[in-house]
C-alpha cells in the first residue's frame, strides 16, 4: 500500500513539473517583438485617449466656472 501512495505522489510531482516547464517554454517562445510593439502602441494610444478625455473634462469645468458677461 505504501508503494502505491509513493508512486502516485511521484507521478503527480512529475506531472506538475512537466506542466510548469512546458508552460514556461511556450510562453517565452510565443512572445515576439511584434507583440511587445503592439503592447507599446496600445499603451500609448490609451494614454493619449486618457489625456484627451482629461482635457475635455477640464474644459467643461472651466466653462462652468467662467461668469457670463451679458
């Protein structure tokens, strides 16, 4: 009975190690320079939209704060 439990434990450990190793290997293989360029482009686009949105909100706030000279 003890041999069966030890064998199952070793089998589970080997499966976990194989799963982790294959995941690590595939992750480094799937990453390409185009992927990192796409991430940089998306980040800059997101920052630009956020800056535009922030500027538009500031204009709305300022237009509500200025007195009307009529």
